[in-house]
C-alpha cells in the first residue's frame, strides 16, 4: 500500500474517529490555538451525554467556540488541564471542569511526557508529495506530540505548512496516524487594534533602547504592536521569539529583519507559534526563512541566550513596588498564564548585551474605575510570573525604571516615579507605612 492509499483508508468522520479510538479513562492531548475543533466538539458531546467518562485532556488556549462553560460534569467524568487560559478556558474554570496548570512554556514537553497521553488530537495540513503532514505554526504541539502514544488528526487546508528548525519536529508521515478527519476551517484572523497614545509612549521609551542588529522578542498587546511599527527605522534586526506576529512578518518582508547578526541560526527567524492575520499565515507558509521550533527549544533560556543583544518585551497585569510582576491572574482568578515570559526574561539576562522590558500602561480601566498597575503589594492570590530578582526594566508612559541590582527603597522610588501622577502620593504613603521606603 502506498502512502496515498494508506491516507485514504484512514479518512473518517469525527464521530467514527472518537467512537473507534477513544475509551473511558483516557488521557488526551489537544494542543492549543488552531485546534482540531471537530474532534474536540465530538469528544465533548460524548462526555456531555455520558458515552465517555474519566477523560482528562491537556492543552492550552483553544481558538474558536467550545462549550466548557455549559459542561456540567464532575472531576471524575472530565477535566481539562490547561497551561494557558483564553476565553474558553476561563469559562471552563468558572464551571469547575477546567483547571490551570502552572508551568513555563519551556516545560510543557516535560508536562506531557509525565502524563503520557493515549492520544494527541491535532490539526495538520494536507499531506505533501511525500506523504508528510505538518503541525503548522505550533511549537507547543511539536514539543508534546512525541510523548503521546497515538495520533488523531483533523486535516485543515488553511493551516500553514511551516519550515521546522529540527527535522521531524513538525512533519509527520501519514503512517503515524490512526485516523484523519477532513474539515477545513478558517484560522483566527485578528485585525490590527488601534494603539492607544499611552502605549505609543511606552513604545517610544523602548525603541530608544533598541539598537541596529539587536535580536527581538515581542509579546502580545498594543505596546508590542507599537514597538513593531517603530522598528521600521532600524536595520539588521534578528528575531528569536515565542510568538512570531504579523508585524514581525512585515518587518522581515521589508528586510528590516534579516537575522544577519544572529549568533544562533544566522539568516533565519526562529519562533514558537503564530496566530494573527491572513497575511501572516500566507507569509510563513513553506517559508524557509522562518523556522518553527519546539517550545522546549525556543523557550529554553539557554537557547535564548545564544543570541547576543537579545531584547525581550512582555507585559503585565500588575507590578508591586519591589518589582514582582503578575502577568497572568487577577487576584486568584486565572486570566492567562506564565507562558514564556520568565523564560525570555531569564534568557535576556543571560544574553551578552541582552535587555528585558516589562511594559504596561500606568492605569487599568476597570468597572470600579481606574486603578494603578503599580501597586504597594499584589492583590492576595496573585501569581508572581516574573521574580523581582530577575526583572530589569519596567516601562510605562511616564518613563523607564531600571530595577537591576537596585535595593528595595530605590526600586520603590523608581517605580513610583513612573506610576500615574494621580496615584503617586498614595503609593508613597503606603510604601513608608510598609517600611519599604525610607
């Protein structure tokens, strides 16, 4: 049997795939972002009707619409363990069928290796002329699939076929799968968001500290987008990043990012995942100048540090006056996750000439009114995403606070100086009352 015949023999409906291969008590891996929606929805239907029980799934932020918020099940019937929360996961956490797993992205491979799932449910491209499908721009999937005993796939012709940093990390032969479900669906297409004036100002401070030839990692958010647009004035930039975004694709397309001064993998961008605009998906499809790597590689601080002048930019929800950064929870309520923030802060610290920035606007606008993002202490229950020992630059629209090697009273003064003026007196009063400013 040639590979085409084998592939065609394994094509079936999502109903048949779940009913034939998934059993009670199975651990499953379901990837994240561009997930196999038909397989997952069918699985959840079987759980809801009681046809499957004792199901544990492991994964992260699922794009699309999944009924976790309406799934009324016990822990013994079903549990979704997620290492990054998006809207679907937050609904599941509220409904008590989803639970957050605190883990750095660099450790997601070890997480899945620990549980050894029976099946991975993944999205793949149609097979190429040699019978290989591609996992697309998902480094966490590439890290975790090797530790799953069996594979089920949803074939989506809209998924980009990406180039891989390590041979075999993203390409799998059709013979390695038990079944294929054919279902094309549009990928998430995120329109550009308007950048707020205070985000533009944050970006200006950071752009002043980025030099020609630096190697860039950008996170998510308006400030990151504003920095990206500001980088068109730079030259010979490199990219080694967890997220390869549309603005990075535009910069590479324009020749601003040429990776010519990268120490590690010169000439190519190395990244973990992509989601965004259609232009991005078109650009990365079969592009040998953008290499996707397993999270155990791209988020490994030692790999990150292989590039000199690594500039890491991330964001936060709140920062206390000693420099502790919470980027993932609102009090005890999980909002997102640690992701790769600490990995890249640590990698930038180890990089020769490296710099790391945590960029926030000074005020968050909540239902109760404006609140300062710089606070005396984190709200009880808040997760500390980045340790104060490792944080370097904190940036708001009011300036830059360099916390590296600064003592606590000095940190307090520098952070108050870049907080919103409306909150400075209260922050100073509280800091003195706590005994950390004197």
